C-alpha cells in the first residue's frame, strides 16, 4: 500500500500540469454556479486560453526538447509537445470537475430526507 501511495504522489501530485488542471477546475466550480459554468465552457474562450497558455508556457520555459547531442532547443518538437501538455491539463480539469460535482450530489439525498422530515 505504501508503494501505491508513493507512486500516486510521484505521478499526480508532483506534476505541475495536473495541479494546474485541479486548480482551474476548483476555481470555476467554487466561483460560479453550475448553469453558468456550462455557458462559460461552451461560449467563452477564456478557460481554453488559460489552459493553452499554461501548456505553452510550461513547454517553452521548463520542458525544452533538445536536438540529440547538442544544447540547441528543437523548437518544433517543443511546440508539438505543447499539445500533450494542454491535453493533460484539460483531462485533469475535467476529472476534477466531475469529482467535485459528484461530491456535491452525494449529500443531496440526505439533505432532501432531512427537509422532508422537517415539513
């Protein structure tokens, strides 16, 4: 069990892209009500620009890809790698948002029973 926890921490918690996706999803979940979030992610470009900016910045500033046996940066491969970073952030944000919404609806049944009992 300890090795699983170490693997989980090393793979997910130490990855800044996953932390960015979790933070983005948490921000939108706790800042806006659910119907507004649907409008934001379907009609607004700002969340997508944030995800693309974080992915591009991470690829260009931190995760360079070099030519073999040189210290020159392969900008074509680095920019292509940006798409995998964007995909990682988007998947982390979507999964986090799904977990947060599910967490909200878990307690709804107990609250509904409580309110029916109070009537």
